[in-house]
């Protein structure tokens, strides 16, 4: 999971928001920080030892989507 956010806020949502469908244990890798998405995704690929072709990227920001397309 890649999120441009504060880790404490993200973990609070996972742990305390009753309507959250995804749970903390469903996430293989948390990368929550303010770095750019392509760098974060590259780090996740390295941590999980998978290829970029195994990643799925979904974001509500067209700017973030375009930055990842350019990887």
C-alpha cells in the first residue's frame, strides 16, 4: 500500500474505523510517507521481491496516475 499521508492517521483508520473493508492484515507492505508515488512503488517492488508487472495502481489523483504511467 502506498499512501501520501501520515502513518499514524492511516493506521488509525485501519484499526478504528468500523466500516473499513480492508484490514491491516490484508496489506502486504505499508509505505506511508510524503515521497513521490513512483519512488514508493519501486520500494514496494523491492521489498516484496516482485516485478512492476505484478503491481496494481489505483489513485483518485490524475497527477499521481500520470506520474506512475511514466515509470
